[in-house]
């Protein structure tokens, strides 16, 4: 449908929805430049991590950038779901919701595996976990690891921006 009439193709400057039942103006869509904010955010995270590695010797460039990218990944999946339900069809939305549930399930599974394979068995890491100075970091890591990304667990040894947190040691 274009201006209440059935058309074979949408005219120039217009885009059809997934079911090709309606034409939308491209200028009115919020998704026309969606890759660029993600690229800009990823580059910003890389610059922040690079600046942190130059300012603080404990800050590890790659692990900290991966932590930030994990949060961006989760945000991208959520924004893709929202945009699909706004502009797409439920058929594609089912697959996106399934992908999101798998992502969250993987975060939860990683949390349990990390606890049972490393948290309980690694003596040095367990000493780090139980130290009173690190309890807030461990709690943040566990919560953000489940609802954000499993990559947040890298905060336990990355020295993020040189925070006064002794990085975890592993045997």
C-alpha cells in the first residue's frame, strides 16, 4: 500500500515492510544508519581502553575492550529485536527472541561453569573471591555477567582503568 493504493513496488525514497503490505518513507525510519552508531560505540570503547592502557599500567587493552564489546553485543541484539517488532514481522521476531534467550542462557551457563570449574577448584582465585575488599567486585561481576555478558568476568583480572582492585590470580 502506498497512499491507500495497491502498488507493485514502492516508489523511490520509500521502503516496504517485511510482508510487503505497506510502504514507509525512508526518511522517517530510525534504522537507516543503525550500523554506524554501533561502529562509533565500538571505536569509542577501543579508544577508552587504549587511553586506559596508556594511563594505568594494570589496565589490559584487549580484555577491557572485550568486556565493553560484550555489553555492546547485548545492546545490539536487544535493539534488533525492538526494531524488528516495530518495522518487521513476528516471524523474524521469533528467531530474534530465540537468539536472545540463547544469549542469556549462555551467560547463565557460563556463570555456573565458572563457579564450579574455577571458583570452587582454583585455590588462588577462591582466595581472591573471598577477600572482603573484592566482594563488591565479585557481586558486580556475577550480576553483570548474567544480565549483560559473560565477558564481564574478565573484569576480575583485567585491572579496568587501574581501579583499586587487585586482579585475580589463577593456579
